[in-house]
């Protein structure tokens, strides 16, 4: 069995709060040069890899540029910065509600991705916080959907990340959400919804299928007026889009949801109107390192409840 080797530190600094890409060459040598493997693996377009190599933008562990004709070395690491996509700045503040030497808790706005992914790279909560707080090693312990606002936990030191991630994996975090959706007096509440949810790669919406339930949510009515209601949502599990799926399946689709119950057309870039009315309101856990009991509450207000006409225009 091949021994696990230590990953060398990145020779490149972050750029705009975004880590460089790290690529390890497979041990199965099927290429003559590093260049040949990168061209086959990255599918970056004609001439892109050659241009990066010729410009010295791809480096090895020693920080030196990799030559275009550099021989393939099984297990070798190389780093480079990907070209950042054009991103519309999300015009809402990202508030820090708590910070100590190990963790940061932020109150994320709607439309801001938690971590770099796809077309959202520098304009993400993680990259913003790294820049604003000057903590290059900051990482996310969990994620919220881009469209969902509310509390997110980040870890300051890489060695602590797994410890705090295990809180979510082992369901030792109490999470409370708030949503605004239609009011239907015929829907009996409170209710606990149990179902099996699957999310297929490349498909925008998750769906419920027959089988053993893998998702559990409790839905409670807080108050209602003018045909709308404010709900407390308590997920016991963490499937993708779970609360949105369960609300729609209950006949109470969350206002502003572009996927449930019907997938609508893509939102134009830079359109920040009618945000999804879903908020991660409360995050509660016992710190696994210090033993301190934490309870954080978002200061955000769902606009479709506080000012519906403003949200709907």
C-alpha cells in the first residue's frame, strides 16, 4: 500500500482571498511531460495551458515556474491561480457576529455564496472574510446555499477545521431557520416532514423519491397576516435544499424560491431583487475545544414579512 505523503505548503499566496489551485500528478505515468497531463486533465481550451506555462504562472513546490517541456514526475504537485470570473459585487454587508482565536461566526446576506464554487469565487463569504479580517487560513465549517441568508461558522486554524466540522456531521449543532411563505389554514401545523431526498449532479432541483427517509424537518407557524406567514423551521438532518423541498411539498413554497415547486428561468447577473425568504436564524452548539456553550442569533429581517411591497417590486 502506498504511503500517504505530506502535502507541501503552497508556494503561491492567496489572491483576493482565493487559494491557488493545487494539482497532483497521478502515480500512473501516462504522459511524457507535466504539460501533456495538464492539457488532458484541465480541458482549459486551446493554448491556455501553454500560455500559462510560458508566462511562468504554473509553479512547483519550490515556487519555480514549470517549463513547458518539464518531464512528468509521478506524485508531483503544481500550483496556479485560475482566471477569476467577472462577478457582480453583492451589495449587502457581511456581518461578523462573533470572533475568537479559533472560530468566526458571520451573518451572511442573500446572494453571497459561502465558499468559492463555479462562477462565484472572489465574491464569496469566505474570500471576503479572509480579506477583511486578514485571516488567510480561514475555512468554512459548513455551508449555506447562495440564496439563503444567515449564520455560518468558520474556523481560524486549519488544524481545528475537522473538529468543528464534526459538530455538523454528528448533528451536535442546533439550527433554527425562519421563512416567509403563503399561509394556508388547511395545512396542519406544527408538522414533522420525513422523506427521502436525492440531488443529482448537474440537476438544479433536488427531489423526493420513495424509500427510507434521509431528511427530517419540523415546520412551525409563528404568525400570519395578509395571506402570508412566518415559519420556524427546525432541520434534524442536512440534505441539499431540504427545507425548501419540505416546505414546497407541504404546499407552502418559500417566497422567492426559483426552484421549488417549479424551476424558473435563470436570474440575470446582478439582479438582487426578491431574495429567497429563508434565513438561518439560530446556531447553537457546545464548543468542542473550550466546552463553552454558544448561541448565536442572526440580526437579519426577512423583507417579505417586514416590508412586502418593497420586497415584491
